[in-house]
C-alpha cells in the first residue's frame, strides 16, 4: 500500500507516521490484498486535531473518513475505525454485486464550481455566485444502490448518474437530516 502522511500547519513526527502506517496497513490488509493508495492529513482546528483519511479502492472508488479529537492519535484512531467500517461495507457490496455485469459506459458532462464569496467590483450588489472552475466530469451508468454506495463511501454531498434501469439521468444527495434523497425526473415525465 502506498501511504502519504501529511500535516497542514503541524509537524507530523516519526512516531505518529509509524502509528498511521501500522494501523492503516492492518485495517486495509483485512479487506484488500492488492495494493491501494491512501493519504492521511492531519490539521489543527482551533483546539482540536483533525485526521482525514482518503483511500483509493479501485477505479473511481474513493473512500473518505475523518475525525477530530484533542490529540492527533485519538483523532486518527477514530477516523481509522470509520474507514474500517467503510472498507468492510465496500468489500461486502463488491461481493454482492460481483455477479452483475458492469457497464463501462460513461457520459462526459460539464461540472461547474460556484463561489459566491469572490465577487468582481463591477458586480457589487449582485448576489449571484461566480463560476470559478469549469471541467468535464464522467457520468457513470450505475444502479441506485451502487450510486448510494459511491455517495456514502466518497462522503460526497451529491452524485449525478445515469440510471442503469432506464438510462435516464438521476441524482442522489445527502439531506440535512443525514438521509439520502433521490431525484428521478423520469417518474415526473410519466405522470
């Protein structure tokens, strides 16, 4: 496993780096024998330490977890426990969906990043957000359960996908109450 341990405005010592290497190798080794890529970032938030773990578990699958604590070791340990749970669920879903043939088709779409805080002086008084980045993004063909898995594992706020059942575009998103919402415009067209 390739591991990168970084600190944002803090020094990550050798002991913490070794602790991360040992723990994460053990956790990832339980579920995956092949080599994975992982990044661990420590940062300081007021009086707390935050540990962010990102594991690339295959093509297009990114698992993320984070935790905060007063010390960096407990912050990492809590984030590692969450990552172990996500890896376990991912492995179980891979076993469950392994018999289904996967569609390798993806549609390219434009993605826009909007930022309302940065405004030009010419647009003073205009509260519309500005487009600060534009890029193409693949829209994959997935089942709803696969899309929920990607949303959950990637810790994403929203995910657009082409529904495998009918070929239409769908979106799932994380609601304020931490449940998942599903937008399927094809049902509206039929009504």
